[in-house]
C-alpha cells in the first residue's frame, strides 16, 4: 500500500510485501507529489529489486488488473509506469535496520526537512503549539472559589503567580504552601483547624498575615522573608508548635505581637534587615530558642530581658543595631556560643554578667567605635576561641585575658587608642592569629618603652601576625625582632617606617607570605627563608631594584626545596627589569630562550613591567594574574591577585614557575593579557618546534637549577 500524508509539507510512502486490491492511483499521486514536494519511500519487508522489475506478487497483481481493465489498458500502463518511478526513489529499507532505529531515522529526517519551512518565531519549538491567547483566557478565569471543594490537596506550590481576583479559600487538607511573590494581601484561613505544616511566602505582597487568632497547631515552618508590605505580626497563640520563623527583609515590620513569647518550641527567629523594627516584647522566655538574629535592624534600640529559661540560645546577632547597652540578664544565656555585636556604633560597654557566659566561643565587637570598656573574663570562659575587637575605642585589655587559654584568633586592628597589652597574654598558647594593625600607640618610641610584651610576639602556635601601620622604625625593632616563633606563616609589616627588615626573618622556616608594601623608606629586601611563597613589596618607592635577583634573596640556596618555584611570586616597585634577566622582548609576549640545553631543571623565572593607568583604586585592587601552559585555557601554573599599585608608578611582577612536571615546545611564548574585568592573564603558549624540557643554564638567569640557585 502506498499513501501520501495530505496537507503536510512532505509526503511519505510505504510499500508492503503484498499489494491490496484497492486503487493504484496512489502511485500516480505520489509521482505528482514528487514533482513539487519531497517523497520519502519506506520499504518494509520488501526486496527493492522485486519492486523495480514488478516481480512476485506485484506482477501477479498487474495481470489481474489488465484482465479487469481490458477496455482501459492505458490506465494499467500508467500505474505500471508510476510504480516503476516510485520504486526508483531512494529511501529506507527495513531489511537493513531494526524497526525502532528505522522510525527514529525517519522522524529525524522529516524534522530536519521541515525546520527551514517553519516560521522564524517557532524555529526552536518541536511538537508544541503557541496558544498564548488561550493561556491568557485561562488565567483570567481563575475562580476565587477554586479550592472550595478540593478535599485531598496536600501540596500547593505557586511561583510568582498573581491572582487578579484573589482567593477565598485554601483546602482544609493542605499541608505545604509555597508561593513566592504571593499576590494576596492576607491569607484566607478559615476558623476551623488547618493542616498546615510548612508555609513559605517569600517576597510576597502580604500586609496582614491573618486577622484574629488562627489555629495552626501543626505548623512548624513559616517563611515571610522580604515581604516588604508586612507591618505587624498577628496573634501567634494558635501556632504553638512552630519551630522556625523567617522574617528577613520585612522592612516595614514595626510591631511584634506579645504572643511571640508563648512560642515555647520556636528554635530559629530571624528578623535580619527588618529596618523598621524598634523593640521586642519586654521579656523573652522561649525555652527552645537557639538562634535570635536581629542583624541589620538599624532602628532596633532596646534589647529585652532574657529569662532563665533561655539556656538553649546559642547564637545572638545584634550586628548593625542602634543598641546602647545589653541587659544584665545576658548572664542567663549560659548556652550562648556566638555573640555578634559588629557595627553597633552606639554600644559603650558590656554588663559585668558577661563573665557568666561559660559556653561562649565567638565574640564579635568590631566596628563598635564607641566601645571603651571590655569587662573581665571569667575563669570558666576557657572555650572562647575568637575575640574580634577591630576598630573599637578600647585603651587596654583586662588582665583576665589570660583565662582564655583556648583563644585562637585575637583581632585588635585599628584600635588606635590601645596603649598596652597585658602581660598575661603569654598564657595564650593556642593563639594562631594576632592582628594589631594600626595600633600605633603600642610602638610610640623606642623599643625600651614598648607596650607590647615580648612574649606576645613569640607565642608558640602563632601563624599570622599583622604589625602593619604600627609606626615601626629602626630604633623600635631589636635585631632579633622579638624572637618571632618558627610557626609563623604570614607576616604583615605594611606601611611602617624602617629602612631595612630584621635579618632573622630568614630563620622563620614556615613563613610563606611576607607583606612589606607601602614601606616608603625601605631600601633593601631581607634574606628570605626557603618556605616563602609570596612577597609583596609594592609601593616601596625607596627600594633599589635595578640589580635585584630574586634567587639571591634566599638565605640558604643549598637548603632550597626541590620544588623551589612551585608558587613563588613577588611584586616590587621598579621601572626597570633587573639586569639578570638576559632574554628580553618588548610588547606583550616573551618567548622562551632558543639556546637552552635540554637538561632537567626546576623552572623558569619571568618578570613583567606593569604600569597601572586606573584613576580609581577600586579598579586596580583586583587585578587577577593567571599563568598557563600552552594557552589561556591550558594547564594553570600560577593564579593570584595583584596588590594595589599606585597609578602611574611602575611595578615589577616577578614569578618563578615550576615546570619540572611539564613538557613544553621550543619557541614557547609567555603572554600578558588584560581582560575586560580588570584581570591580567599570563599565558605560556606552545607554537611549534621540537619538544624539550625546561633546562638548566648557568649563564641565563631566567632558568633555575633543581638543587641550587646559580645565576
């Protein structure tokens, strides 16, 4: 049987093993279709050669038709001729492929043929009809009573859906309602008991959650975050089992119903960025509450009293609020672990009951610019591990600081009125981070009058020490630099006034990062330990760099590790590439030397001269450097962020690349690129030539030996 697909853009024909007694005019129709359209023959269980020569049952069928139409022999002849033409068309043979694959091939072929004939706006649509008008009519007919007779619905999830005619009912069976950007002004809750367990209405247009008291005894989670029209919380006495209440970003919220105090099972209460909220009910007695978050509530002025039942509260965040003090009942929070008071600009002090917080682990007071008096620490506060006092107005630390035997992180950055550290600081054997950046009064004159105990700078676990902008100069630093501990990994001396750095830095066997930027009087760099990975000496305008060789900075070349150039890089002030870089090129590329012997080595050194033309410091604080093998997307050998470079001041970026595990081609190129987002890429490109390993060369200083540094 052969048939066309009428009223379509293409025709397909199927020829079975036997021909029915029906009309043969379809053959003629297919021939006519082929003159103006595409015919796709499909031979199912048929030998193509039999079709062509009218063999077997096809020839028998023609004989029967010749007997039947003796008076019109021309008709049979036209059929015979049409069949000959149709069988000559190339197509698909079911004998050569399985049926499933055959159907798939045909469908793909028809799809490809039809796509160019489709309108441009439906080019990417397959088996879908555009019915925008019908959809619009459907949404316009949403019935406010749509759920009035729905008794089995348990989950209703709507995303950014607006119901112009509102909604009068929710099904009584509904357990979960998630409706982001809910368009309702209030929830249509009936007075009967509801089954709600989870309600999420973030970014909604809700103004009044509900009126009166609604009984939602199974409700555990409610999220109204960023509902900017919500002005007050309703009576919550009907939701006694709620565990999480999210109100983040409800900027119009001013009032909280006193029934909030009755929520004995509430675990998380989040008022973050509720900028209009000024206070909470007078006394909190929520025995299950673990997190109370008021971060960013800029109008919040009065912290309520804490009841004795609040022992489970572990996190209290009042960051960025307008509070002036904390209540004495703070001591009731014996389970408190994190107290966040960052940027409370009006806070002056903490209550004496602070020492009763025996579970406290983290105390944030940074940015409390009026905070002057830190209370005594209790003997039981040994769990405190982080004490952040950055940018406060304190003049001294209490001697009870020594009780904090598990303190790991002590931050005193920009405490410009801090005049001394207590001697008991030497008890902090676990201290890893000491940041006294900008505490210039600790180092006012000579070392003899130093207000910092020597033991503070030699604590055995110290890994990070920041002495930037501490007014350090030659007379204020002893030769041995207070015996800095060998555990030190990062040393920041930015913005000080010394001419040279204490020589014993080379003995800090674990030091990886040395920051000397903006030391404007610094004339020479110190010897570095073999562990160093990064050196920042940017904006040191007195530094002599013309003869600088980074390899010679290392104090003991013989003890340099095998993978010396694994990640070492440095930024220094300078307008001339050091003389020891023998192989040089102008422009944004530098090719590897052609005369390098083919021996094994550790790596290769590069130096780039950089001049920033940006006028805005924010544009040049985040130059990203990426050095790759082969191409921009090749193996990354180095990735870092360059420090601030003063506009118009030339700087040198020197890096030693580990190529011991890489094989590159001769004529390889190192390229310097700046992307649109203020990033700089360094690429090592391979552009043909014989393959060779980066070699050792005693004359070319760009190449580094595996065991020793010789230039």
